[in-house]
C-alpha cells in the first residue's frame, strides 16, 4: 500500500539514488525499490532532476516492507549521506569558519538537504542540543527517518571537524533495540531509548571550534548560491509548480497560457506578471516540460522523432530538432544512442 502523504517540497533525486542502492545491496531489484513511487529506472539515472518528497517516502516504505529483519536500516542509510552528497549546501558548510557557523547556516537552508525531520539547535549553560522532530511524518517511516537523519548529522559533523565530537547524551523516542552495538558505534555512547524527544547533546564550547577548511570568501559565495537555489525551489512549489504540473498532466497537447490562466481563474496578463515576479515565464516552463517529456519519449525506441515532435506540440520536426539541440547540446538521435 502506498504510504500516506502530505505536502512536501521537491528535492534532489540523489537521496532516492542512495536509498535504491541500499536496497540493491540487500538483494532487492530496482523495480521493488521503486514500486508505487511513480519513478522509472531511467528517471533514477538522471543526475540533476528533482522528485516529490512523497516519492522518496514511498521508496523508504518499500525498503522497510521488503527488509523487515534489518532493524538498523535507518542507521545503514544515514552513513551514505556524505557532505558532497548535498552539493552546494555541503560546500557552504565546509567553508564555514566555525562549527557554530556551519550549524547555523546548515539549519538556515535545511530545505536544501534530504532531511525530513525538523531540526533545531539550542544551548544552555554547558551544552548544545540538536533536536529532531518527526511528529509530522507518517508512522510507517518515522523511525527509519529519525535514525537516517540523526546518523547523517553525525557524518556531517565528522567530515566538518575531521574527528568525532564527543557526545554528552543521545535521547531517542525509539524502543530499545535488541542489538545496541551499532548505535554505540554511530554515536560513541549508548543512547537512551523510549524518550519523549529526540535530542543529541554535546558540550557547547565545541560549537566555537575552528574548521580546518574555513574560507570566508568561499563561504559567502556558497551561501549566495544556496539562497538562489532555495528561491528557485520555492518558485517551483508555488505558481510555477502548479503550471508545470498542469502542463505535464496532458503531454499529448501542451496547453497554452490562456487555457492555463483560465484553469487558475486569473487573466493571462496576471499570470505573466506573477511568473515574472518569481523569476520565471510561461515559455520557460513550457520548455522545461517539453525537455522532460522529450527525454522520456526518446527512451521509447518505437517512437520516431516525428511522433515525438507531434506529441510535444511542434508543427515541424525540424523545430523539435533545433530545440532539443539547444537544450542538450546533442541531437535527439545522439541522445537516444546514449540511453538505449
């Protein structure tokens, strides 16, 4: 059964790739991992695409259902999330001056990570506390995501500082495991289980440790890129995202701006203005959708380039050929040779 879902922002496909590899390492097929996600093996191979958060949750649910004997599956997953996995967000943390600055920057742009838990940092007289809140997550995946996100935090800390931060206390809402050795291995101590909150505590003075790869100029540039990427994703989740979804819903005949505006109960002039305010345009969204559909259709060998051009709304196949070369730097034929 598909896992119950709620509104989640889009995210990089990288996490789904890591999770699928985890399944493959345990003997599952790609098809088993991707069951009910709406993702195809071909989509999974794309390096820079984005997926819905709900699709990743379904993939996780598939792993849990298929591997019931792997009680520490979330721990296993968390170890795979290296700093470089996160792209520019990871480089921004690496360039920070201190552990505190890295933590504050990381949490400021948490939506650029793969975490599903809400994570906050607090301090008292002697200790700092990272708290993970997964109360909003579906029951079926909550424990897995707690372990994955908590271990991913530990991996990030070790890569930032070059050493394990000695933790003072780890409190988890999970029931005590039958075999706690792997928990001790990951956290350096035995966590307290069945707690009312999920909290990782460490001496607060460690927040002011200088980081070995600090570079103020690089940190500033990386943060600017984080700002731009976050803004772009927010646009995709707003009006532009709605339009993109509507265009994708009828790939055989891409709707024009007047039709989409009518479906949204606004004028085409208002639609154009609002997209401009978000740094986008209807033409740009049409191009993005056409490219995504073209890549999927080119994977179907029985379709000719003429068929594909017609499905994408081009009156002449030559217009499709020129557009695709502009998008990818390859002709449709060259692209098809590379994927088939």
